């Protein structure tokens, strides 16, 4: 399946999914600022795309559809603005081009669009902190042991996982996380195929504003 790097920062729901039900149009504006509020600087030249979105199905599965309404890039202060004709009965969303490469994004505040208004939608776009994990692994006899990173403030995982396949190894693994946050590393390990055979080891810490944080762990899979 083609990997599409899309973050839907907001969706506007209407009472109907029939996009041809009405031709009534109202000029509507969505504007705001894109900045790294963790490190306190604006993000310039950040591409934002406004989409019309709808529900659809392929032969066997749900396949949402979309089309581009307009696109803009932020100025040197991180500001953007899109004015478009809001058609009653339609839904709209943002597609953002740089999800995870290099920025991760979070919408700030309310995400509803009010038809005919100037809607302010600010975005926190932050460059991830890289966790350099110096690992001393033992008894990983049912590989792979998987490592994931979670943000404790919202309990969401944004980041690719790391798998370790060797039973005994000293190695370095790299995993992304969020700066200025309370983070939980989860070392997953399973000795079989049932829930009873699933084990994990949790490590919590707080990140700062460093680009890279070096951490060391001795992981014996037979002890958790």
C-alpha cells in the first residue's frame, strides 16, 4: 500500500455527506501561524493544503476521497491564509506535506470551521528529538523485541518502532520522540502467541530541547 504522508489537522462535519445537495457558497477564510512552540520560533515555507474530503468505498474496503481546494506556504513569520468558497454540505480538511519529515504537527485550539467567518487555526510544528539508545540485550529468545516511544501527556505514539532480533547483543538503536515532554519507552516482548505471553518493560523520563539524547539500558527479556 502506498504510504501517503497525510495529517488531517481538522475536519468540518456537516449534516449531510451529499456534496451535490447544495450549490450555496459562502466566502470563508482559514488563517493562522505555524511555529515550533517547544523551541519558540516560527516555521517559514511550510506547505499547507486545503482539501475537500468525502467518504467512499472501494470494492472491499473504506477508501476516503479528497481533492485539493487550495495550497499555500507560510511566510517568514510562519503565517498563512486561505480564502475559499465554502459549499454547504461539504467537509474540508488540511493535508500537510511535511508530516514526520522533518516536522510533526499538532493543531492548537478548536478545529471547527465556521462558514463565512475568518477562522484562526494555529499549528505547532516541532522537529523531533532523537533518542540514542545504547542497549545491552539478553535472552531475546523470541524475537523481535520491539521498542516504542509514547508521549505521556496525551498517551499517543507518533513514532516508528525499533525491532531487535538478536538474542544477545550490544547495539545502538535510534527512535524519535517529542522535545520538552514526559516520555515513556516501552520495551515489548512476547514468548508466544497469546496475551498471557506478552511482556513489557517501561522506562519514563523527560526530554529537553536537545536534538539528540543519549540513554543506556540493560534489557534482560527473561526478567519482564
